[in-house]
């Protein structure tokens, strides 16, 4: 697949608060949105944990950050979001200390609709959503200890998603699976936020989408690779740094909204702000259904009071 020209940053850097002493986990931090978010958050003084599939690539990003900011505190930890065993091991290592922010950024698109994870889930739903659900379950006690924040990564494609009892099984369509996975992340963030608030937890949860951003997720020939082509043609596609701004806002806003995204070009680009949830995320009972299906698929329950299993 031919390489596209890198998109230049168009937005001024997002002002971020001093996060000195705060501990932040970012999954998928070896490239794209995660790498951009890591660079931005390193400038706040936060202690970063880069959750990556490839230790080598993660260490390259850590080296970039430390070269730019020699005082930066960066750890690299291996995690495979398509493996519940790997997620559990990561949570065991990283969750030994309080955690202030969990950014569930890692995701992929697939060209083959028959691909599944190690645990037999549809690859896109398994990595993009069920893996993030399982990681949140494993790290919630650490987040509770720090009155932390969970950030889920949505997508413009969430508008096309659908959630039912079959979520996590191969759909026969990469577009459908990707859309379903991204709707699930948004619905989960909303449902988690509500359940946390109901028990008086100080942990908060929200979601963000990057609009049309040029990232490694478009390296495959499968969806949403066509978005990259359209974005290049129309000039609406953003750089990874610009696309990361809604994520950064979601992670640091004092009182988080339910959803953040770009505010220009019909949500494809522009400055980050709170944006409406996709209509499919507002269907009555959808959060309860997703919660039940997620527990059933992963075998993991989330205690919103933050008790360790």
C-alpha cells in the first residue's frame, strides 16, 4: 500500500496542567495517537508507563521522550491486548502502585474478517474493546487508590456500530467489527462513569475520538483505511498530534464530559472540545447489555468500588 505524505500539525499545542507526580498508563504508545499523547504528557511532569506490544518500539519512543526532556520519567511495559493472560500479567505488574490516569488508546483495524484473538474473540472487538475492558477491570483498584481517570478511545466510525449479545464473535465484515468495537468503547465509558458515580467513587471515566487522524491504524488495506484516502483527498485528515488533543483533554479536564472530539469539519478535524455522544450510544439499556456481554466474554467482573479481586 503506498505511503501517504505525513500531515503537518495545524493546531497549537493544547495547554495542559502540571501533572508532576501523577502516574499515567498509555496503551498503544509506540506510534500514532499514543506516541503523540505520551510526548505531550511527558511535558507535564507525569510519570509515564508505555504499554506496548513491541518492547523495542516502545523503548524507541521512550528514548525520544527522554532526549527531548532528560528529566522525563518513562517506563515501558509489554502488553498484548488480544490476550487476556497478557493483560492480567500487565495489570499485576503495573497495578502494584496507585494509578492516576489510564488511557486505553491501543487499537487496530483488520483486513481479514475471520481473524480472532488468542482467546477466540473477533480481532478488532477483542483488541479495541474487550482488551480495554479487561485492562480497566485489572487496574481499577489502582485507579481507585488515586481517584483516577479512565479514558476510552472512540472513533467517528462508532456512529455505524451496533451492540448485541453476539459482540465479540466474528461478524464477517471488517467494517462492522471495527464500528462495533468503537461504539462499545464509548458506551462502556458512559456506563462505567454512571456506575462509579452511583457508588460515590472518586474515579471518573470518559471517552474521546481523534476525528480523521493519520496513524498506523491505517496501514492495513482494511477499514478504516479508506478514510485515510478520503481525508488526504479532502484535506480534512489531521496529524497524530492534532488527533491526540481530544484524548489529552479527556485525560486532564477537571470535570470530564462524556465524550470529546474535534469540533470542525463535522467532527473530522479542528480544536478539541466536548461533543455529543453518537446516537447509537444513547439507546436505552445499551450500557447494561454491554456490561453483561463483556463480563460473559472475558470472565471478568468490574467492582466499581475498586476492591481487589
